C-alpha cells in the first residue's frame, strides 16, 4: 500500500494577508456586519495585516487556537417555512463566530482541501463541500446510473437515508483518530485541529434573550468553515461499507443515496442485500455516535414504464421499522418517481412558480422594472434553474409547461401582450 503524504500547513506571509483586501467577499465568509468589517479592513489593512499574520502563524506553529476564536453564539433558524415554531427539532443551530476566527479557518481549510485532492484522499462518492460538485452533480450521477440499469431491463431499488442532528453528534476523539489514520493528518496539524475542537463554548440568542455559556463536548457546529469538511471526513467510511455489499452509493453531506440493480427474477434477493447493507451502515453509525433518522428514510423501486407492473410492492423491514415503498421520493430537493420521468417534479415546480407569480403580480405596480426582475429571478427563475440538467431528455410537453412559466414571468416584468412568447 502506498504511503500517504502527510499534510503540512504553510505559514502566512504579510503580503498574502495584505492582499486579501475584502475577505468577506473573496472568501465567501459570513460576517454579522460585512459593511463595517470591509470598511475597517480597507481603512487599516496596512496596520492590521502584520499583527493578523503573526497571530495566525503563531496559532499554526504552536497548535493552539485562541479561546476567543472558539466562543460562538447560536441563532436558531427554522429549517423550513411553515414548520411548528414550538418544536425544538425544527430549528437549525447556526453558530456565529468572530471574523478573524473564520479567516483563520479558511486558511486551514484551503490547505486541507488541497491536501485531500492532491493525495486522492477525498471521498470519491461525496459531492458536498468540494469544488466542481453540487446537489445537481450528485443527482445527475445517481439518476444516470438508475436510468442506465432500467434501460437494460433491470429493476432498481433506491434507498435514501438521513441522519438526526448529524453535525451535533460527532465524537472528537473518533474524528481526530480517523484524520490521522485515514487522511495522513498528523503532528502539528493534528494538534491544531484537536485544540480547534476542544473547549468550545456557546450561548443561544433567541427572542431578544441570551442563555448562559455552555461547553460543547461533541459535534462540529454548523456555521464554521472547517466543520462541514470535517464531518465529510468523519463519515467517509460509509462508502466502503456499501461497496462491500455490492451496493452503489452516493452522498451529499449527511444525505445517503443507496441503490441496487437486479433482474425482475432477482428483485427479492436484491432487496435482502440492500437491507443488509443498510443494517451494516446503521450499525456503523451507532458505533460512531451518529443516529439514523428512520422517519426520513425512504425507499422506492424503479423500472421502465412497460415494466412497472412487475415491481414488487412488499415493504422492507429495517432497524425494527417497516418501510413501505414510495411512488415518489424527494431527493436533495428534486422529486423522483418510479419511472424517473420527472413528471411529478415538473408539475409541482410549475404549480409553485405560478403561485409565486400571482403573489408578485399583486405588488408589481409598486415596483420598478429592475426590482421586478430581481424578485422574479429570486422566486421563480431560481426554481426553474435548480437541477435543470436532469430535464435534458424531458418530453416536449413538460418543457412546454416550463416555457409557459417563463412567458408569464416575462410578460409580468415588461407588461407586454399575453400572446407574446419568449425562449426558455
């Protein structure tokens, strides 16, 4: 087995810090008051840069993260509009940290990511938090595989797994051991990451009040720059588990997509094999302090239109729960059906777009044209653009429905005649 190159963090130079100019924009960092931070940075960068450079390099060389960089306040955000505001599980705990803390994290993130890519250590079937990958590329990969096997006359079994509070249950000791063993992160860099995770404190701000400080013993807080990448590395072994059972897998953060193909005569055995794989993954998750969310676990059998009548309708028994096969499932925001026709997805998309257009129409007279364009792009066009490459082979009648949305949106913006058509 080839030796994995060990990650070595390079120190900053004064010139690098000085040339960042506007780190909020350049590094895509969330700052509570970006205008204030940008103005302050531009106004005194030549004075501040040497001290920031020394601070960052001292932290990297000693393996110690300043305590002030590990103090955060959490703002609970509702996961989706319309959820019950009185249920704690419906909120996402987003951590807010100091701007300098995120600059230091971004510096380490860039070098860690380069190390993983250059050494070929980044999980192959993980599309989250990496350049050139997105929810769209993940869905294109999965759907292309499913359609290929369906076209060969096979039945395809698709299982979607989800974790409960995934980022909040990461065990720090397991994480650092895995970074050292599997990703060649050792010595000073590992010491720095270990200190980065240790002794973190947070308060919760909600409804104009703030809680007393609490210690964070587990988890990688959401809102950190390094947190999502560390979670991806923490769960990297899931891909090897599915491969051991001959099940294809693809992941986007904590969303797992498992699929297995078989001839119609072997479909029952294929379901048994898929359940075995899911049980092994659930056991691995439990041993690594992760909790599978059975309420959000979905299962669907897929086949071409003329083979739909051959699909088995039996439920699966998994982790003590019975999962009924679904006719449609929502995967990363896209509705998939048993034929992968995307008909239900297009129907819902068109319905929601027209709903937004009706809402915009009620206020369009009070808006200038440019403002109307912005609103339409934000609430309508963005929905049509999301994962639209999946509709490359969609039938013409589905494209006509989307074209009707575009025509209506354009007429709304420019107040033109109702018979005018525009290109999608």
